[in-house]
């Protein structure tokens, strides 16, 4: 008699060696939280029909089995070739069999050095293809958007276009700063990617316009039918 066992899905087993939280609050401004949530939702919508693309936000990324200190927590990461969209406790590369493809960091004064120096070294070593840093409070001293693409194991900075945008080849998206948000534009269609909440707002506005037009038509018909 044979016994078949089902291997747990990646990132679903609770393992005390690899904590799921550091117990600390996010500790950022509302602008930073909005930027992270917008990216997470918009990317989730854009890749909703891709079963092998996983989107995560503020999730621990463990990249060395047996070494819990080998860990980062990217603000947003996109992984192509992931094994399903199921919720994960953390992202453990040895379980996934693949590293993130693109990582976004929403930077601030508190995290600027790590986002600019420490994290890129780790992400390049993990062969993360593209790395983008967005600053909702960007100014002349601290650019709003910078991006890098891996070339021969080293990140090379991408040039901004005339509108201050960058293109992600891996995602097929143009990144367009509209502080405090980093908007995403589909390269193929030129259309902005809306989050689910933005789509709901747009649908509500369209329904309101339709109702207003119908009410106006009803008033016109009533006035035409009124005895002279």
C-alpha cells in the first residue's frame, strides 16, 4: 500500500526559525503607505490573470536557508515564475525555487541609505532583474524616481525620459511619478493601470453621469409633453 503526500505550498508553513514579523509598526508617513498600497493593488490587478506571477508587499524575503538574518522586507516585489498566488507567511527563495524579478522600495529619510546602498547589493546578488526606488517627497537633492537593470550581475542606472518616467522591461509597464503615487502605464495600450478602488470610483462616477443624463432626458420629455 502506497501513501501519497502532498508537498506544502511555498511560504505556507509556519517556521519559528524564520519570523513573519519583526513586531515593529511600519512607522512611515501616510504618503508612503499610500504609495505602497497603490503599487500593490495596481500590480495585482495588472497581473490578475497570470497564475505564475506573485505580488507581495512588506513581506519578509529570506534568501539563505538556515540563516534567518539573511532577510530583507521589500516594500513591493513581483516574482515571475512563482508557484501560485496563494497567501504566504514569508517568501523563502529555497522553497519558491525562484527569486523576485522586480523590487520596488518607497524610500524616506529613514531608509534612504539602506535603499540606495545595502539593499541593491543584496538584490543584485540574488539576480533581481530590476530595482526601482520611489520617493514621494522627492526633490532636487533626492530624486523622485530612480531605477536600475541588472547587467552582467551589476545594476546599471536607467535614464529617465523627458517626462521623468522609467520603463520596466520585465513588467511591460511605464512608471510615472504622480506624487505621492507611482502610477503604472501599460506599454502596449498606453493606458494607466487602476487599482480596484479606483475602478470602483470610476464606475460610481459613470453611474452618476448616466443617472444625471437619464434625469435630464426625462425632464425634456416631460416639458415636451406638457400642454401648451
